[in-house]
C-alpha cells in the first residue's frame, strides 16, 4: 500500500511539472502561433515559386505588318504571362506596335524601309540580324510565330526564325494568314513557298485563309476583313496560351505537356471560335455549333488527328456544359483522336460561354501534294459533303449558318 502511494505521488508530481510547462507555453502561445504561420507561409511561398518556375516561358513573335498587328491586339486582349516581340524590316510599322519589345532587322539590307514584298530580302534581313533573333529566342519553351504570308518580311523572315527555333529545340506554333486571291499571283506564290517551309519547320501551323473570311462576313470592308483576320489570329494564340498559364476553375486543368502532345501531330491545323449566352437556351451546344459551322473549318473534320479545346465562360459555367462540348468533338474524331481541353474563367463573361477549337493534323483541301496553295479550293462553295455529314451525326443540321 505504501509502495502504491509512493508511485501515485510520483505520477502526480510529474503531472504538476507537465501542467507548469503547459502554462509557460500558453504564455508564449503567440510565439508558437507566429512560428507556425511563418513556417506555413514559407511553404506557400515555396510552392508558388515552384509553380512560377515550372510555367513554360512563352513568347509571341509577330513578324511583318500583319504579325505586328496581332501582337498589338494580343496586348489589348489582356494576354497574361506571355512576352510579345514585334519584328519588322519597316521602322515605321514597328513604331506603332505595342509589343513588349520591338526589333528592327536588316538595318543594312533594308535601311528601315521594309522588304518591298520580296521574301528574299526579308530572309536576308533576318540572316543579317541572326544574333538579335537568337537572343530573343533564348530561354523560350513555347514559341508562337504569327504573320501574314504573301509579303516580303512575313514570307521571308518567318521561315528563317522558325528554322532557328527548330535548331534550339523550341516547340513552335505558327499562326498565319493566306493572302486574298485578289491580291495577285506574286503574293500567292510567295505565300505558297513560305507556307511549305513553315510546315516543314514548325511543330504545327494554323492556317487562316483570308478568302474564307469573306464567306464569314462578305459585306465587310477590306479593312474590316483584315481586322477580322487579326482577331482570329489573336484567338488562336490566346486560346492556347491561356490554357497553359491562366488560373483555371479546377474543373479541368491542361498543362504544357498536354498542349505539346496534342499539337505534336505536325502538319496543319484549323481554328473555329463560337460564342453564345444563356438567353439562347443550350449555350454550350450553340457555341460549339458556331465554332464548327464556320468557313474556316470547311474541311473534312474527321481527318484531324487531335483537338485542343479552350472553353471560356463566367463563374456559372458547369462541368456538364464543358463535358458535353468535349463529347461532341470526340464524336467528330470518331473517338480515335487525342483531345485535350480546359476551362478558363472570366468574371466579365457571366452568362456567356465561348469555345475555341483547334483541329490539328488535318487535311486541308486547298493544299496540294507539294505544299502549293490551290486557290479555287479555298473559294469553293462552303461546307463539303463530308463535313456536313459529320455535323449532322452530332445533331447540327445542314441549314445552320455561321453567325
């Protein structure tokens, strides 16, 4: 009994010591809390730094007049975490660009006066400024080259820049417009040669024929048509870049590896953009319909090897809407093509939904076996039979028109 009391006394004594220690700790609880928060904040900072470092270094280079315009429009569209560079042989055009960096090439070759619609001069200007261009490309993970084909700088310098990017193993997406047929044979030949080179040198080339834009809005003035072409170039670049660098809703995430995988099929790609709001009923289907019933996508859609889908909407967008869009595109590809998709939230788009689809590795009816542009096939009647049959299969009727 005495032994048990002694043992209990030891326990009570230990308990007193523990309680005293706890009391001392409570007095300094603010220090403990402060330490915990500081440690936690440090962890957050570490994670944020890792995320920041892991984001691909994206650069958009606009080459020539059309490319410079695209870069300016990208800035105005609020593109994030992307460095923009305007490259030109014409000093005056560079002066009005809003790019983060403006680079005049071929100072000796062109003296700041442009390439005079001669691609050879444009190429020589780029060769002269090789070191400048290499410094621009340094550290780039994802490169967008944007230009209008047919002139001197866009057709001559862009393939040379693509070649340098390839030598540096930079993943390169070229987005280019083809000249209007009415712009003449010289521009058409320039564009054909440059496009063939770009297809060989780029990982993927998104092609936008200006003549197709006339079928979208035939009554627009020439200036308005060019602005429409610029806006689609912007959609193509921003649609891909936003998926990689923008904070998303958590519904679906797309990373750089996903984008590379989808676009690594090579060759050419086409883009469709559609927008709808909640007042139109099923806004997801309506937006998809407008993206697909589009002269720019007037090709045999099921020849595409992959698709990249950017769904942008307000905070009210649902997973069901997004999944429905992807399911329809999967049906077009006959469930055999790679599809990656993501959702970007824009608070300003409450009630609205926009779909940007890039169909990659697709057969273009206006490109010949040797890469030449077959203009009669560009301006052929809208919507091939194959295209309309595919759209009919997923519930989009033949009497729909692009709005």
